[in-house]
């Protein structure tokens, strides 16, 4: 096997980690917060199996991640005109809104949250996913180079 093929395989593995590790961190955060916060649930009132709750959390975290990846770059450009103080508060509101939309999009499970709880859950999920993604990127020279190229471009 040539070294170019090995490098390509290694890069694919590193890219895979950049997606899966933050998604897993978001899923775990969602599960923990569903158990800790009374206004946030991932199951119906009569209860559901642990597997169904875990699937609901994984799909919710995935939908939240996808919405964040698509919506945030557009919003950041639009918010360049918004004052900094308002922007700081608006970020929490928008993240909570994205979580509520993600929970509504899940085809299985019965995820629900009060709006103020959605803000807390979304902030915790974002922090956990960002920390997990950063830990993966720290070990990846390619991620550092891609970030520098994005900043330079």
C-alpha cells in the first residue's frame, strides 16, 4: 500500500473523529441533563426504554449539531451589525431555539423542554461538544492547518 493511500486513510479517520467525538459528547450531555433537569425530557410521561431514550438523545444531538453547522455561519454574518451586548444574549436564545427545533424534528421519542431549560441544555451541549472537538483537534496537525487556511482565506 502506498504512503499516499495510508495518509488519505489516516485523514479520513481524523475527520471521522472530528464529527463523532463532539456528537457523542452532545449526546451524553443531553442524557445527563434530561436526568437532572425536571423541565427537560427525552421520553414520554409514561416512560420509554433506555434504548429509545438514547436514540432520541443521539438524534437530538445530531440534529442540533447539523442545525448549528448550517445556521450559525449565516447568522454570524447577519449579526455583524448587532451591538456586542445584545449579541451575547442573543446567542443563548438562538442556541435554545435551535435545540427546540432539533427536538421537534426527531422522528422517534418524545423530547421536550421549556424554553428557558432549552437555553441551559443548548449551552451545556455546545460547551461539551466544543471541548470534545477541541481535544480531537489538538492531536491533529491537519485540523490546525485547515483552521489557519480558513483564517488566511
